[in-house]
C-alpha cells in the first residue's frame, strides 16, 4: 500500500457548474484505478489549483501519476487504460474551453510518495473513501489569502539538498554562539518558520529550539501571526504558559531578515511565502522548501545527517510518518525514525503518537497522551471514559466534561465554581473572548441543568439520561475513529448499517448531522422583546401613517413621548463604571449624568441608581428614562405600495396569505426603527398605511436611509426566505440611477483617471466596469458607531458597472445608470467616489451640499421638533407606558429634557446634522427597477417612479447585467 501527495497552483474557473465537469472526470478516473483519498479542486480563475492525497497500490498510483504528467498509461488492464484516456480527453477539452494550458504536473518529483511500516494498521484504514470536491481554497484560510494569484506562487524554492545545507549552516551558527556564551541572536539574520499547525510541530520539526512555531490551530491563523511580527520592536513569545517547550521565542522582527519556511508537502508555503513578501517588503530573501518535509525525507530520511527530528504529521489515519516511510521504498534506518520530541500532555514524558480517540473534549483538537496517563485519567475522572484537554484548554481539565453522568451534585457545584472563575477574566476581552465565553456559558448551562434535575428528582434521574453519543458522527457505539476528514462519513455509515444496532445508530447519525435549532424569531428572548416592543408601540401610539403629524412643508415630526431605553451590558463594558459607559457609549457629560441620577432617570437591572461609580457586570441591564423627540423626515402623504401574492408572482408554492409589498421608498427615511427613529421609520409608516399589524413586514434586501427607490418586503418569514433565494439567483437584474459630479465618460477614450489604487477597470462598449475590494473598519475604535468603508486590497470583492446617460453643463452634473454586481454596503457610492465622480449631496463619499440649502434644512428641522414639543405641551399630552414609567419619572424626564429646556441650542446639541436633514440625508441615488429569477415564464419586474432629477432619463433605463 502506497500514498502520494501532490498539488499545483493553476488557473481554473470560478464557474462551479463548469468546474464540475473536471471534478467528475477526476472522480471517475480515481474510481477506475481503485484509489481512495481526497482531492480538492479550487474554484478560482487565477488563485487556486489542485491539492490531493491518494492511497492505493503502487501500480494504480503509477498510472495516476503518468496521467497527471501527460504520459501514456502503461497498465496491463484495458479498463484502466481506457479510464486514463477518457480523463485525458475530457481534461483537454475542458482546458481548451477555458483557453488556458492543461493542468499537468511538471515532473515526477512533484509527487511525494510514502508507505507505512507499522503492520498493525490495515491498509484500508488509511482513507475510508474517495472524496473529491470543489472548494474556494485548496488550503483554507477563510479567504485571507484568496487574493494571491498563481503568478505569485512558485517563487523562492530551495531544493531538499539546498535546504539541508541551509539548516545545517544555521544550526552551526546558533551552536557556535551558544558555545561562546552569547545569547544575543540579533546578528544571526536567518529566521526559520514552521508554517504548519501546532499539533504538527509538536511531534517533529527541523532544528528544534531554532524553528519557530507560530502556535496556530489552523492555517487561517498564520497570516495574523505574520502581521503581528512583520515589524514589531519587541519579542512576542506565545502567551500560552503551557506552550510546547520546543517552540522557540518569537524573533524581534521579521523585517530585514532572511526567512526560511517549511510545511508538510509545500502547498501551504506557496501562499504563505507570497504573503510574507507582501507584509515584509524589507527582507534579505524569502525561501521555502520545495516539496516540503515529505520530499526532504525522501532524500535525507535515511541519512544520519538529516536535520529533521521526530515524525512528519500527515492528515490520514496513519497520523504521522517516520523518516523511513517516505519514498517508494522503506529503509528502517535514520535518526528521525527513533527520535521523539513530542511530550505527553500530562506526564511530560516523551510521546509522539496521536490516537483518534485522544481528542480535546472542548475543541476536538488531537491531544498527545501516553497509555499510562490515559489509564490514570479513566480512573480519576468520573466519566464513562477518559476525556482529554489540549494545551489551550488544559486549565479546564478539572471542570469541563462532555459526559456528566457520573458526577454527584457536590462535583457539579465545584465545576460550576471553577467555570465561573474562568469566565470572569474573559469578560474584559471584548470580542476576542466571545467564542470562549460562549463555550464556557454553554457548559455552565449544561451543568446547572443536570444539577437542578438531580436536586429535584434524586439519583433516579440518571436512568432517564440518554446514552452518550459521539459528538462527531452521532453514534452511541462509535469506535472513536471517526475524527477528522479521514474519518469518512461513508465508511462510518457503512459500518453502522452492517452492525447489530444498525437502525438505531443510523437514526442517531442522521439526527446528529441535521442541526436542529429554534428559528431566531421564536427564541424566548426574541419573543419577549417583540411583546415588549408591541406593548410600547400601542401605549405610545407609534403606529402612524405618513400623513399623521405631517406639516405642509412635507416634514413629518411626531410629538415627543416618554420612553424607557434599555441596553444589555456588552463585553467591553464589563468592569467599567456606570459613569464611564454613559460617557463613552452614550455621549453624556459628567454633569449631565449626575443630574439624571439625582432625578432617578438611570436604572441598572430596573433599580434606580444614585451613584455613578457602580461597576458593571455581565448580564446587567442599563435603562434610561427620556423625553423622546423624534427627528423629522421628508415624506409624501402616501407612500406608493403595490401588493402581489407570492405564489402567483414567483410560480412557487407558498402560503395563500404570503404577499410581496413593493415599496417606493423616499429618501431621508430609515427602513427599520433605529437610533432616534421609531414612528418615522419606513416599515412603521407602511404597516400603518396598509392596515398591517406593527412589526409584521420583513425587508428582503438593504437600501440606505439616504437612498430612494424599490424596496421589496414580505409579511411572512417563509416568503422572505423564498424571495431572498430568488434575489440571489443568476438572473437577478437591478438598476440604479445616480446623479454625479462632473462629466461621466461615455467611452474609454474619454476616461482620464489613471490611478485607481488596487481597483481594476474594464470597458465593454459604453459600459465601465470597476472591480475594487471593499473593507469595513472602525474609523475611531473609541467610537463604535463610526464605521467607515473604503477600498483596500484585503477587502471583499466588489464589482460595479456604470453607463453615462446624460450631462448638464450648467450644473456640471451627469446622470449615470449603475448596477452593483456584488452586494456590498455603500458599494456604488464608494466606487463612484473612487472613479472621481461622487454622487451629488453624498457628503460622506466626496459629494458636496449647497451651504444655504443645508442651513435652511437644519433650521426647518429644528423648527419642526420645537413645534411638535410646543404642541404637546399645550395639550398637556405626553404619552408614556404606565406599566414602565411612573408619573414622577415622566415629569423629571420632561424637566431635564435639553430640547424642551434649552430650545434651539438643546436640539442642536442632541442630534447630529444628518439626523436633522442637514448633511447627506437625501442623496441623488435611486433604485429604479428590479427583475428577479422565478419559475414563471415572465420574470417579475418591479419599477418605481423616477425622482424629478432623473425624470429625463427614463428612455435610457437598459439593464447593465
């Protein structure tokens, strides 16, 4: 039995249906050759390729290798020769259609061979099945390195011989300095980096003690490690006090260093080295081992001078290979065949064998544990079997267990005490500790539930507990060998279907794989909040049509009401005082906070607070009682809405009571109740106008507050899911109109912009297409609401198309048809700014607003708020929810209201300009029409009336996609 590893970065296609042709041909070839294993095929035009590991007989693997090298098949079996020829023909036609060279590996050296010398492992256990699939990345990074093209790989190779000399020289330099009692390694300008994950580094590495272990769990974490060390001034060793002792301290900086990198087979180093070149432009050379550890051991594994020590971790059921297992032939000599650098997690004695059943009970990572410690754990723990904890979760070894059936109430109490003690420090980590907090809270809830049932029902309750099942495969009779991709769901299912408990275990398997989760809108917390919101809407009469409280100026400004605003304490607030949070998060000054406290208008957990130095904890709830003035919006007396039955429009089954509401959204109006807007939100007004219950409409897509045009909503969640699925269809068409500053080019010859940064441009007749990745960051980390979008290489791919429709030389404004091919927030606005044609009135993205017009709008808005407040005061009618706010609290809130007591100055200090219609609240961007994919012969078309500034462009509304 033999195994091969191989990869190649090569242009393919981003059309999944087209790539399926090549995937199916590859699968048919491997089946014909009796091969098992895994092959990943990258879904990308120029950033991925193929990455595979296959196991089978030597002759069958030789046939596959010859095929991928473009050679004729030499198999004696006609069926296998026919399969190879069929694949070659399909492959050639496929790549000819793509107009790129055929994917062939360059030489036999691109295949890494291995066998296995341990006779206790059956051959059929290496890979339980054949798994060939299309993926976004052939080495997953979560998209972080997806922008690296194939042209940036295959750079900086060192052959195994060259690598051997490099490592040998580096070890000698380090040793000579140590012999000279010189601990300063700054003048040794070579850095050796192991690109593999920590579990791989634990059992084998080049030059232990010199090689750097980034201590990652997944390759997706490696780019962050590089960023953290690209130009740091101080050493940054691992924060984990239980880190592998073979993990060397981090270098002062990767800057101005000669960097050597290695991994298992070379595929990770290709992109890792390209990324390091981007992040560390000042370097003395960046190189990586061609073919990885595997290829090195083929040449030097049986050599006593081999610089690799330990075992080479592999992602199949062999777990790891000795040096003599690499290559087509075995040789039982060699230093790395016997040297052990791994250590048992518990006793710290030498141990370097990962067992499938020895995995962390918290995160499922493999754990090094010797047989003696495994037996000891089984005796000490009260679980049905030993449970293990990796380095990251070793601090939970006495309080976090999957199987709790054997623990008494006292044991559970101790676990709860320890779990809560571990939870407290995580509260200060904000977002960084979110997932860890979630894991511990989930365990706390599990322990508390069992403890409660044992107290109420006694020990007899244990007989009611379901049998413990495997967290991975869902079987109660799992043999603990299902972990990892090489566990193989097919093999596990086959085993279950032939076993004595086939029916029950198969049912367990399918149930466990199907994730059952209560829909978010049906969870108790959501239901409770909904009921509270509906009660408030009714009590404060916030269910208003557009014409209610609308003045002759077209501004709608409801009268003020008394509201109790509540906010749960966020992770970043924990440990801060009430005053600190009210100042930093709510913008209240110290003097103002003391006034509100004295008036009893600030509460924590529904208890009135007198002191501002109270420390906030997780689970606290802050409430403020306020005199609520809602800013005005510009709205017609009736919002245009058309209603369509979903089943008739889309040609698919849906409830007879499910409808699509096509709303012609005016600018200035936010879709949802948010910030200072409630009655003046679009959904609230449309629901009241169409006689729908409050909070019944569900938007199917986004539309900015400052943008007008088509908005699709439904009245049921099932209809919303259906419509959103159609909105993601390939036949979706959407067209926007924008009025921009300057004369927009009608053809490529008129385009004068030469520098668009990381964006790329293309022309198709009179249509300009721009591809510019968009990222979202906090403009100021201290201001959570200051989200800023900008174009940068690390952003998400974003493509827009534009066509010039008209130009007015008097105003120097052009009307442009626009189509966002992707759907990023603010995409059209940002792309037009990048092209040098910002949208008129869009002050956030380079547009300008007339100063006199801005002043007039601000004055009109402030007058509307003051007029509404004055009218409410005359009528002595300020609504409040009696069940939430008392009459005394209501009177104090009105007394301390800045808008009521300070007049115009108070309004200006309480709201931002854009909330008062004074800065970019209505930009010249209009969603003109949508056409969505459906089963009907005639695709549904949704069109709205054009705004006045775009009325002359109606004849030019042709689709751009």
